[in-house]
């Protein structure tokens, strides 16, 4: 199994549609995005 990890800053819009499918980030949740945490 191949997985990816993102280290650093990435715009939230770039992650929402692609994170789990293209980057194979297993169990990706929107609350893992710093922008979403700062908004809340």
C-alpha cells in the first residue's frame, strides 16, 4: 500500500477534492486542515 503525507502549507481548496483519492491520505477529515480549525 502506498500513502502520502503533506508537511507544510497547502490551501484548503486544493485538499478538499483530492486528498483522500489522489494523495491516498487514509482517513482524511476536513478538520485536519489548519484553515478549517482557524475558521472555527
